[in-house]
């Protein structure tokens, strides 16, 4: 799962915060196997969405409709 994440930091030579945006990979897991920190599942997806912009659809939000 790809997502964009913001990483704010303060360089040592300034008092201003700089915001760095990077693409990150998050592993998808079942709810039973998810640690809610390094992996994402339907139970913790909302908390991830507060800090990440997903660049792909979450599989449980848009299930495959092929028959």
C-alpha cells in the first residue's frame, strides 16, 4: 500500500519547522495479525488516514467486484 506522509522537522540553523513529504509503503494485514504501527488493517485504517494520504485504494473500501 502506497501513501504520502508528512515529516516535519526543525533544522539546527533555524527556528522554523520544515515539512518534508515522502512516499511510504505500508503493509496490509488482517485485523488479527496487525500491530497497528507498521501494518494497516480495517480496524486501524482511520488512524492511519489522519497522517497519511493513500495513493492506492484500500482493499476493504473497494472490494473486487469481478464475478
